[in-house]
C-alpha cells in the first residue's frame, strides 16, 4: 500500500488522475490481485469531517494505491499517463 498526494492537491486533479487510469481499479478495499486505487477523502474516510481529515494528513489530492500482480511495466505506464493527464 502506497499513500501519496498529488502536487495539484485538489479533488478535480485527483479525479482527472483516476479517470485516466486504465489498469488500476477504483476500490475501497486494501488488497486484491488487481491494483486498486482509493481516494480516501471521498470514499474510505468520507464520514470523517474535512478538518479531521486534514489533521490526519488526508487531503483532496491524497490517493492510496495497493499494488496487484499485473506486470510492473504496465502499471508504471498507466500511472505515468494518468499523471500526465493532470
């Protein structure tokens, strides 16, 4: 599991990134054979007040990635092109 924050730290950038992914699956689970990506502010931690989320380090540009068993080159290419879409 990797947690990271986009340089453009906002919901619009996060969803442009998510929309551009082709191999990674949007999900709130922590593990699967496929690579999963989560937007904690909207999904797994949406019941937490925004101020509390920020204190926890969760921002609109925060994402979590749980790596699956796909070919590493495919995932790297997918992440690269999704980052370019921001």
